[in-house]
């Protein structure tokens, strides 16, 4: 959560910081603030409650926040309600130490009580103010400078953090510290940049450093120095970011979400091209070989949100195609249930950002138990990618809308390909069958485009149900996995109560919730389950439900039951999620638009959940 930027160089900092925060507003948008200084002058702080534009208006006079060194923050509240007082940056009483923070300080109460015993008072309800005043305390107690102060504070703080700190006595420098929360540092001639996401600085530089866990950095004008927790200098390699910064712009679309929905054919094609060579999937693209795949006894998939739904769909594919046991676990529950992991079990962690706190914790738990880990992530150099035994990068490009679309689709491709590799290595499919499956995968981009062509009908239908109070999604098998993601898309951006159920469970309680006019969406893409799901749709229709059907071209008998039907092209039954989900993304999007909501930045949500 939260977005952080920093700049020191030869230009006015405030405009650059505001520009960077605008790129990061998807990470949090209930308040924002800047801290800037000119030369050896005082550090000036301006904060505002609400969207970033409120802060921009407060600093638009051309006189406020003059200076060439500064930090900025856009907030998603964890400790303390959204308010100007709780907004970052925070500071010590004398403004000798000013900083911003992404993460959660778990032992904040213990640290606050310690500081109160030493005469510190607090003006906000945030854990960040406590962290900054702890740094100030050690800065003054030991006189070891910024690195020493940060070292001592990091040894006392429990939790996650990415900190960017200005010290009054050290003009032109920004100090950074990190544990678990994301942070990237960039350099250019005479300039240095800091951000919690590369999109904030790509316009200015592609030359970046990744700061590791429990490391400290000092940014000067065009220089970056790194230190470990003992205060010893360490060396880092400069990395070049290669993806296109323009991909993070709207490109004429009304919202990032609809742009990213339309980018799915390309995201799927790019990811397919990275994994399929001559109608064959080489396990080496997943950092493994056939011998490793043959030894795997079970697969455990850990993920959160939409990535978890990818795992649910993948479970059907792996078990159906490879005949290998698969368990899908919510990453937030994984380590707390003391999971039973076999010696040869593979743990797959799926995360768009590669920084999801719960997924990272699951990865570390699996590694601590000695299991092999595979990360499926979209962000190069992210923490999960760096710490996993092997990594597969989905090629979705930057995804800005909070509700994931193209990253989800690219993750599906990764899991399909991994399942095919497993099936071939374990003798469950022949070389010819592998070739047929790969060729069918390669038809998906064109077929997704075909689904997108039906968007006007979906837009019309969505407008009819913009005022719905409850929407239910039902399906069996993979169609249940599709329903889970469709329901999530609906609820997170339209604020309509929405639930997904395995269609066979309706009669075990859920059907009592159906009233006259309740929208029920039946997903029927699996031929072997089509008739059974259709009978469940008849059940709810007899209770007054309004039915939308989602099925394959050719299944026209559904129109005898459904009031409105969306058709998708036929594909292999294991790959149908990639097509059906696009229609449900469009439905959720257009319902939200019809309600006049902020599609890209739904309330209370942030793009990358980097705290527990």
C-alpha cells in the first residue's frame, strides 16, 4: 500500500514529486504530502486530505515548496483515519528528521511508550510518526549520523517498511531503508530518484538499483551508496528496465481498466511467445528440467485475490491434465495453519506485483521448510522474484487499474504452460498432444479479441443492472473458478454485493437468497457439466431470478432458460477461463461506469497489498 517518491538533483523537486505520485496514486489515494528543501534551508512540508489534485492545488502558486531535494507520499490508511494530520510526511518536533513510510510497524505501541518516557509527544494516530521519532531519538542519542540512526531504529522496529528520510543536517541527501515493502532507486546524470514502483521514475531514468531487505541507502545528486545492517558499505549492480513507459499511459481510453482489458490479447500473446518454442514448452523457462518435474509429488499454490482465483482454475488443469495432486491456499492463511508439505512438493507463489506481503510470507515459509519454490510474477526484480528458487515473468506490462485484468490473464497462460510441461515430462500426454495444446493456446489472443467485440451488448446489459443489490455467479468445475473471479471484479469496482457459488451448492442454502429480479449469472463453458448447470439455472429462475448465461458458441439451447446470453468462442475445456473471464471483466467495468464510480481506484482498495 501507499506510494513513495523521492528526488534530489538540479531541478525543482515538487513538480517531479507530484508527477511521480500521480503514477502511484493507484497504491493509495486518501491523502498525500510533500517535503522539500532548498540547499541548507528548512524542510517545508505540505499535506492534504483527499486525492492528489488537492495537494497539487495547495502547491500551485509557484512559491510553495521551492527546492531541489524532496520526498512525497500518497496514502492508503492503515493506522489512523484519512486526514491531513495523519498524512505523510511525518517529522520530529524540531523537523530535524522528516520522512515517509510504506508498510506497517507491528510493535508501534511498545515503541511509542518508550519514546513517551523520553519526552516525545505525538500529533497523529500513525505508526509512521512513531518510526520517524524513533529514528530522531537514536540520531540524537548516539550521534552516529543518519546511517547509525537508521540502523538502530531498524533493529528495534518489527514489521514491514520502506522509509525515505530527510535529515536537516544533511542537505541534498535522501536516506532510505527497507524491509519487505517495495522500493526502487534510480540514477541519471546529477540526479537520483526513489519510488515504491518503477512507473513513477521511468520517464526520467531506466537505470535502477533494487535495495534489499534490511539495507540502507544514501541518495546524493546522481549517486547512491548502500549499507547493510552493520553499517558496512555494500556494492549493488545497476539494472536497466526494458519495458515501455508509454504502456502506463491511458492511450485514449477513458480508464486504465478498459485499456488493460483491451491489452489482454497482446499480454497473452507476449507471454505465450516467451514460453512456447516450436509447439513445445521447455521446463527451463520455469527454471526447472524434466527430472525435477518428474520428482514433484504434489503442488501447492499460494496466492491472494485474483491470483488465488488463477490458482483455483489451475488446480482443475493440473489435476485433469497431469494427474498430480494440487492444493490451492490463500497466502494469508498458508503459514498460520502450519501447512503439511511433502519433501518433493513444489510451492508456486503467484503475485502480479511480486511484493504481496502474504504471498511473500508464504514463499519464505515454504523455503524455510526446504521446499522448492516457483514465483509467477509480473514485475522484474520484485522481492518474490528475487527470493524464489525460480521465477517465471508474465509479460503483461505495467498494470495501473487496481482491479487486475491483463495480469490475471497472463498468469493463467503461465499456469497452463506449466501444466503442459508437467504432463509431458510425466508421460501423461504425447509429443503430438503437447503440440496440439500449444497450438490451441496460440489461438487465444484472437479469440479474446472476438469476446471484446461483444462489449456493446455487455454495456447495454450492465446499465440495466447498475442498481442491483445482489448478484450471484454460479458454475461447476472450472466454471466455478471463473465465477469466483467474475464475482470479485463485480464487487470490487461496482460496490454491489456479489457472491460466487458452486452451482450444485445452491440447494444447500444459497437459493434462499434469491428473490424476484435477483441477477444470477450462470457460467456454462464445460460441455460435460452444461446440462447440470443449466438445471441449476432453471431452479433459480423458478424463484424469480433474472438469468444471464455465459457459454460457448453453439450451446444455443441455453436461450430457452436464460434471459440474456453471452457467447464465447470454443477452445479446449482447460483454457476456457481465458475467454469467459474477459466477458465478466467487461460486465463489472460497465456496471461501475454506469454508476459513475471511479473504476481505476475503487474505495478502500490499493493495487499492491504490501502489508498484512
